[in-house]
C-alpha cells in the first residue's frame, strides 16, 4: 500500500499481516487494511468480504521469486510498477531494514533496473537505515551488504557515507 507522510511517498512492497484480500476472484474488493485485533480472526476464517461475504485471506508477499497468489497479482503489479517509476524519478532513496535476499530476485531486479541502469550523475542519494544494531567501521556483514547493494545499484556506496544508523537515530536527524 502507499502511505504519504509530509512530502514523501513510502511504498511497502511485501504486504503486511494486516492486509487482506477477498478469496472470490470475481469480487472487486481486493485489499483492506484491518486493525491488529482482526488479524487473529483471519486465522479462524472470521473476516468476511464487505462486498460478497466470502472469506478474506492475508496478503503477504514473500521475499522470493513467487511474489503473490494469482488473485492479487494485478494489485501487487500496480504497486511494484509505481515503485519502479518512483525509484527512477527519486533524488533520494532510503532503504530501511531491507536484506535484498538472493531469493528475492524481483526486488533486486526492481532496484537494478530502476536505479542501476541510470547514468551515474542521475542516480539518487542512497541512505541505509536500521540494517545493523550499531555503527561499526569494521563489520564484515556491513561490508558485504554495501558491496552487494553497490553491485545491484551500479553505484559506489560506503558504510561511512551511506549508513544512517538505527531508525530512531535517523528519525531524530531528519
């Protein structure tokens, strides 16, 4: 889903445990965000579609090559297409807690095609938030992550310049 905060757009590409979609493929009710207390009802099949009365199912997009059940593909593809367009136009991209797991081929492709293919002078500023519990100038995991992300984005990144600390630290600075 898309959340607007100040003048920024945040895209959540992997769904959430509070997103639901109707199991009826003919129904136009695709996704609704439910309060946390209703998540438990989903496990027991108690959440019903407001339009057709069929059961709602959780919409979580796994970080793998299999992005989503068929019934949600149009919605997910629209969100990912919007993400692609936003990444291409962005002056700054903040990556919060994303692992870019090797099994998440599509996420890697999204960033590589939207940012990695741009000329160096047109690439956005990259900020990495909440990837490690503390700043460490010699973390092997940090170096591997930065190298991997540099390769995906076809850009030179450094831990010192691009890592912005834990989420709380980052929010206090902005």
